[in-house]
C-alpha cells in the first residue's frame, strides 16, 4: 500500500522528513529530562547544593521548552503533509473516475465511489498525520527508554521479559480479529451512503408516493447495520486499553517491589529509582501508542485497498487504438471526424460479456452525413443501447461502429465526443446559472449565439419571462424549471455545440406536439449538415425523417421512410394508427 500511495505523498517528502526529525528530537529531549531530575535528587538535594539544584532546574526548563518547540514543529509539518497528501489522493482518485466508462462506474456504485473519495481518504490523511508523530515518537522513546533503563539497573529490567511478550501477544490477537471488521465497516458505510444518495436524489418521488416512512425504515436498517459493525470493531479495539493499563500498572508494582528492596539494600539510589519509574511509564505509554497506531493502520489498510482499487481500475474504454492524421505541416495530430456519416457493420452488443443474452443483434445499417434518422421501438428494444455505441459510451461486443468513415476506436474519446452531441433520456443540468449550463456546449459562445440556440430549442419562450434571463440560477440539478423546460435547455446546449452527429434520446417527450414540431423545424435550419438520430415514442416526431428504424428485441426489424413502413411494417403501422386514434378521441 505504501509503495502504491507514495507517489501522491512524494511532493511533501521534505515536510515528512522534517516532521519525523522534529518528532524524534522531541522524544529525545523528553527522555533526557528525567536524567537531570535524577541528578537533582541524588546530588543537589543529597548534598544540599542550592546552586546545583538551580542550574539543573534551569536546564530542565530549557530542555522542556526545546522539546515543546520541536513538538509544535512536528504538529505543523504533519498537518501540512497530511492535508496535502489527502488533497493529492482525492485529486488522483477523482481524475481516475473521470476516465471510467459507464461499466466501470456501475462496478463500484456511485455511493461507494463517494465514500472512497471522502471517508477513506480522510482516514488515510489522518493516518499519515498521526503516523509522522506517534510512529516516530513512540519507537524512539521506547528504544531510548529501554536502553537508559537497562543502564540504570540491568537486574530491575528483567520485568520487561514478562511484560513485553504479553503486550505483543495481545496486540497481535486484537489486530487479527479487527482487520476484517474494518473492511466490513467501510462496506456498511457504502450501503448507508447509497440510501442517502437515492433518497435525496429522488426526494420528489419519495414525497409524491408518500414513502417517507418506508425510506426512514430502510435508512434505519442500514444505520443499525453500520452501528452494530462499528460497535464490534471499535469495541474490540478498546479492549486494548484496559489490558494495556493492567500490564503497565502490574509492571510498575513489580518495579516498586523489587526497586524498593534494592534501595533498602543500598544497591540503587532513590533518584535513579524515580528516573526508572519515569522511563518505565514512557516505555509502556510508547507501547500503547504503537498498538493504537497499529489499530488505526489496520483500518487504514482497508481504506487504502479500496482507494487503490479505484486508482488501478482500468477504464473499459480507452484511447489505446486511436489513430493519427497529418496536418498541413506534416505533424501527427489526433484523427478528426470528417463528417457525420454513421455505419453499423454487423454489430452485436451486451453489457455483461458473460451474459448469454444479446442487447443488440446483428445491426447492419449505413447512414449518410446530414440525414435524419428516427428510431421507434418498445421499452427494452435496444434503442438507447444502439445510439450509445456512437460516442463510445459503451463498446460494441462484436462488429464495428464507424463515424465519418472510420471505426470509433480510431478517434480519441475527446475528439469523437466533441463531434457527437447527446441529449440523454435523463436530462441533466448542473447547479449554477442557465448561461453556465449552456456554455457547456460552446465555452466561447456569444450572447447572440446563446439566444439563437435557445430560440431553436424553443427555450426563449420561458427564458424571456424570467427576470434574470440567462443568468437565472437553476439550483441543484435544475430543480426550479419544469421537465419540458429542462429538455429544451439541454437541446439548446447540444445545438450550441454544432456537432456532426446529434442524438436525441426521447428528449422531447415532455414538450407538446407544437413545440416538438418547432424544434424539429429548427434542426433543419440550424443543423443542416448534422446527422440527427431521434429516438421517440410519438410517430409524429419522426415521420418526416429520411430513415426510420423500427426496433424489437435488440434487432432492427424494419427500416425505411414513413410511407414505406406504413406498407411493410405491421409494428410501425399499429403504433401510428393507435396514436392517431388517440389524437382523434382527444380532439
């Protein structure tokens, strides 16, 4: 874990080194103070030498102040290193997630990725901060105090032969038991975060179906699971404290017993025994700090594994096969999408390669640049899966998808997706103003271009009624606009991009038929050379398309224009007639 995570802490290695040295120096000065105190008792007080007592007392004060300065320095340096390491780790993890394909994200789940970015990283940075101090200070104090104790009395130090093995056995037993508990603890945290995320994202659905009580019960179950697991894990950890204190006090009683006899016999001075008590306390406290750090590190290892899983996850879709072209100067540049032609060459697709069922079966269609393609089919027929292969949101399992005459894998994902604009079924707007959301389509768009795109998407109708117009704040996810308004804003954002291929995945379902017709008319004017894929449930939305695909069971069962399909496709004709009948009844 250290080797894998060290690159993210390397930038702060000078702070770590200086912090370690400060922690070691702090411990050394603390250990020297009891020796000075011993001289005060055995020499100054024994001889009644006030000057000696004052000199040594002043020396103790100076040593304490120096130790304090080193301690403050160690705390400051460990904070800088720990926070910096945490920030770098979060940045690296977040950047890695941005490279993930949908299948990678589905593997981890959104809630788990949030926990790994926050709670797990916080644990790691706390471990570094504490480790820089305790894992340096405790061993230095332990070894130094042991050496000084043995120098004071080798005979009295035999008590450690009993105490140290007992402590070691206890710590190993607890660590062995608590490791799996901490891994389970993080998984329970993921499960709780998932409930919170789903509830807050779908709060309107929860309230509209009056499911607050159900959601509270679901949260309560996950919360109870987390509480129970935490109690088991931390309950096991805290057993460490009373057992350690028992061993520490037992050791001190043994030192009192044997040391007192040695003082009475005159083989050990009183001041030396007092110093020995100080050292034995420091030895035992150092052991306790080390054991507690091992407990913390056990949890950190569980968190580190989860973080490394994300950092080492290979994106299911990458630029490994991307080709290059030559510019006018002969320099190699990423392959560019020349036009909006789209070809599906005997394409098969399934989300899970182990699954026996195909989502798409033998799709073989060829669409010229600038054409308008309508796609009609029932739920689960593969419409969204089909268009998702064009911008490589998913990879075809078999066969080849071409855009601009080249396989989509020839392009870098950045260049391909710059030329393929998608308005998904679930329209997503981000917190901020309408202007900020529209500029996703073209960061350099002028005011005139923004309003032209809004007029093409019929979004100007409601924008002109808003007091702040394009500068209206949308709130989180566009909560203060209707579903139809949100759809139109997403379409305007896509138009601003001026792509070579535009995909509308049932993205006019929340607007009325008149507005739908206006938007389609605007496409003809604003995006003449753009290839347009329109997935729709209403036949009227696609009946003027150059090519209409009828899908069923993951296959294209019929294709042609409206007139041809009315003659050759029973499915298309039945859908059209049922919708026309519905319009007549509604009229």
